[in-house]
C-alpha cells in the first residue's frame, strides 16, 4: 500500500477503496452481446465522456473527438504483490480520424491523493499499453513496430503481468484475426502496478490531438490472482436518489443512466411496514432526464421508514435481474436542533471531494443544501457539447453523474435540497430574463440576458436537480415553456423558501453604456440610477409574490430561512487572479439594487436568515437597506471545490471600513458596494497562496474551499454558522480549522436590525407558549413584521408614529386575536396589552 501522507486518513474512510489485496483468483469476461444498443455500458463500467461511448452491434464502441477517453472497469482491480494477471481484449478501427492516435488500456491507474476508484477514474495515472495507428505497439515508452500493412480493423491485445527471476514484468502480445502474433513488447515497471483498469481511445500524450481514430472493443477478459474483486464498486442502474419530506408529503427522485429504449422504463418504490415491503409508487422514467420521481402523500413523518427502489431489467436473451437501491427516510426532527450542511460549487479538481464527504459523515447533518454549480463545464476533464440537443443533454448528464457519485451515499438517507445555477446550464453567468432565449451566436458571451441552451436541455437540468423538491408554488411555465421550481419546504419546524436569483434576473445589456464587458464595472459610476431602473428584476414578480405569502405562513414553523444561489451584495474586490481588481460585478446579487432591496425588505419582515453560495469566497454579511445593519444576516458558504477564485480585500486598496467587528480581522466592517448597497461584512474567508501546489486537495484547501454548516437551535432561537476548510478534521478542530470569523451565532431576531422609533405595549399572553405575532401599520396597511415569538411575552418595536394593528395567534389551532388602534410609545415598558387565550 502507498505510504501514508498528510491526508492518509482519507484512505481509511474510502468506501470505494483499492486495497485489501486477496489471494483468490478472479476471472471475468465481458462480451456485450446480451445488451441492447445503448449509451450506458452497465454497472461494471464508468465511461468518460458518457455520450461518446455506447454498446452497439454487440460490442463497446467509441465515437468522439477528444483525447484520453476512458471506459473504467469498476469491480475488478489490479493488486499484484507478485501475483499474476492476464487481460485480453479484441479491438478494431471504426474510423481512422483526421490524425494518427493510439488506443488500448491503462493498468494500475491511481490518483496521487487517495486510494479511491472515483479519483482514479478522472485523475489516475497508470501504465499505458496499446497500439498506435502510426504503426507501433507500446507499453509506456517501450515500443515495437507493427508489420507493414497492419490491419487495424481487427486485433487482439494480450497483457500479462507476473514475477520472474529479474523482478516484475509486463508483456504485451498483439495478435491478428488469425491469432498470429505480430508484435511483442516487454516492460519492467519501477513498482508493481496496483489500481484500476481502463480501456482508452486516443491516449493523451505529448503529440496527441483531437479527432484521432475511433475504436471498438469486445471480448474483454480479466483473469488471475493478481486481480481483486470489489463488487461494491458497481454503480447503477439506479445511480442515486434524492428526497425531501415536507408537510407529510414525500418526494423522491431516482437518477438513472441512459438505458436503451427497449429496456424497462418503469421503476417501483416500496416502503417497509411491519416487516413487510409495500408498494408506495410505480412511475415511468422521464426519457430526457433519465429520472423517475415518486410522490407519496399522507406520509407518517413521526417514524423512520426503510425504502427501496426496484428496477427490473431483462437482457436480449431473456435473463431478468431486479436491481435495488435502498435507504431510510428519517422522521421529521421537530423536537431537536436542526443541522444543515450548506454547500456550493463543485469544480472537478476536488473530485470526489473526499475530505468534505468525510466531514459531512462526521457532522451528521439532518438536511443537505447544494445551492448551485453542481457541475462545471470543465468537469470530467472534457469540454461541453452545446449541440445537437440530445448530445448536449448526455454531456450534462455525464457531469451531473459525478455529483451523485460523490454525494449519493449521503443522500441515500439524508434529505437534500438542490438548486441549479449558471454553470449547471452551461453558462458562465446567467441573467435568465424569465426564461427567454439568447440570440443565436452568443453562446460564448457571459454578459447577455437569456438562456443559451435549448429549453429542453434546461428542463432536463431542472428535472434532475429539483423534481424531488416540494411542488412549485406556482407551476406555470415561463418563457419557452421552461419549468420553474421555486417552492417552500418545512422540515424540523424550519420553513425554507427555495428561490432562483438567476432565472428571472435582468441582464446588464439592458443598461450598460460602457465599453468592454457589460457586467463588469471598472470604476465608480457618477450616477447609479443609470443601472438601477425600477423595471429591472432580481427575483422577479412571481417569486416576490411567493415570498410575500410565504413570510405570513407560520403553521408548525419556528424559524424561516431563504435559500438562493448567490449573495444579495457585491462582496468581492478581486476576480480570477490575485491582482485582478474589479470595482463592481453585476453577476452578484447586489444588482439590480432596487430589486435587491425589495427582496431584502420582504424577507426581513419575517426575520429571515439567508443561506447562499456561488461566490467562491465564504462570508457572513448583514444586509442594509436605508442604513447599515438594518436588515437580516446572510451566510455565503464556501465552495466544495474552487475553480475561479475571488477575494475581498478592501483594506489593501484603501476602501474605508467602518465599525470593524470586535474580532478585528482584516477586510471586515461596514462597506458600501459598487451599487450602493450597505453591507456589514462580519467575516471573510479569502484564499491564501495556492500557486504551484500539485496535490489537488491541498490546493483546494488553500483556495478556501470547504464545507458550510448551520445549526438551528429552535429552543434558544439561535443560528450558528460554521465554515470548515477543505482538509479540516471536524473531530480534531484547531484554531484555523474554520475560516477566520467562524463560528458565529446570531439570534433569529437579529434578522431585523432596523433601529426602532417607538415601542408598542408589552404583550403578555395567557395560553400556549410561542404564539405568532403580526404587526401591521394601520395607516398604510403594510405588514411591518411577523414571527413566532419565544415564550409568552414580547415587546414589539415599530418604525413610525402611526397607529398599528397587533395580531396574536396560533395558526395550528386557527386561533387569532386582533387589536387595532395601538399607539406606540417612545420607550419600552410604558404599558401592557394582556391577551388571554385560556
């Protein structure tokens, strides 16, 4: 086994390990003849890119243009320790391509950071073995010329590894269709190979290019006691499932691979009840998203329930196998703290994010929140395909499956909220404009309003990521027939409003008058009204109406939380590179300001706490509207893994800070951003030097990646925010395990920071504790605020000398009492209002 390094603790917790070599001989043969033609090869394989591999004509085929295209064998691995293995595979040319290239196998592929097959699939290196269409066979740098006129349409590779008197040796024998040996290559590696086996089309090397030859593969055979069998490494056909539980309604979505149209399309959900499995649903797979969603009403949320999803599959020869995916739907945690893991942005250089996953398991969250950018265009190490439409969908799914492979085991038993952001729909920035399409030919522009991809593909993204969420508040489709997913979820007596701050947002092209990128403001504007028209949108009218109604609904709810993709402030000064200063970024939720102010004003009426992501630099911010700190708090969580870095370093560029927090950390305090928003930055987690770091995990640690965690204490009405570095150990925290300024605890009631002008009489309520109190300005008819108080006494603050209406009640019992014509006093404790519910 590889010598333990500074992250050796990962090896002990990896579920997909490449260790524990066994002496038993393993033998397996794959001929693909029993499968219908399809993109998904089977549960023993993982293909990269997904869309370029398929089963066709009873064999495995590659049809694509990239380099280092791999089909990894998951349950059989090389772990020699002096043992013997033999690998044979038939292969042949489909298309020669525009240039010469090479094909064959990688053996003993491992990633340097950890022994995990998921890391090996995407970042592993091993011993390259195969043939080149330029006329030679090879093992690593050892070459042997092939005969003149060699027929690439059919050949067989025989690879054998064993010990001899001189040490370990790997031999390659290349045979033709008559099983005549045409070339032999021997190679003595520095150390015995150990790791996964990958079929490769068009190896990436110093001279390789795209558009190389395309090969087919068949009759793959693995044999020997140098192989280990790990059946737990298989994936699929039910790849993973996500679920939510809200209001005694369970929704669960199973993600499937691209099976054949002739394969079964129906899945069943069963729930264990008194030691007996009972059917809870039977649904057909959505043909575009390859997902299946079950909706179960009248769910008993007071108990844990075991569930399983069943998928019967029959091969060409009539052999039937039923695949099962199982887990637990846990009871609604209404009587204790609620712990949420809040995460964002999964750039592939941190995949499979094992330090984060390890800490998640140790922290035992009750619910997960993935706020966006579950994929990036670069993820998987291959580019996106924008067209044709079906190819774009498959390209997205291949990257989306990485998310499930990393976090699926957690989501098996933990409810998950997932919302797409710009990169999920193949855009660097998204100004959705209510679902409109961008003009053709503008796909590479990041500063124009509209969606680049087709509505069908965007709906696939929405379905895969959001169909397990509670039903949309208003399901009516927007422009182009695009689905919406904004909704609310009640869990553990916390009500979460789940919204998009991208889909309805106006674009900078509506207001920009400057040269260069329309979304980048490089210097202060003389007149901010130029970019702040009243018709510009952030959340859009439909979501604002939703929030206005949501803040008033307190049945079985103690606290309210807004979940969106990005921060409603511009808290970044440098973008992309350390010295790349940018005055204002309109991609932030700080623009458009008037629309931003409307959103912040709505949510502060219910003392709402905001959780978001996207920015790649964690922060805690208290919003201001008319003045600093007069609204609620927001936690912008660290990215799971960072690609594009940002910094907030106002102290270094002479931007003045007021009222720095007591902790005294740099780059904190009160700042007015480029759009005029008044932001109190309590804490910031800037990246530190990451240049030259080769270890992927250490680089992510320094790029300020990690894990956000929020604890809602409903008894105290406190909210505690934690922000853990990527490689921290949550069981052994030290001073810098979290980003500077964390942990931070606030009260629920800190989320309306506005200074009062007066006070209403002290409310003294006889009845059950914790009623809901609603304060309405009687003169204007406007809601001042509404919340469930703690205990039976409350002194309402108000912000004018108008008359007010006080409503107190218990929405669960449909009881409410109303008291109009209440006049404020300038001091607290001047009078009392006795309210009797007994």
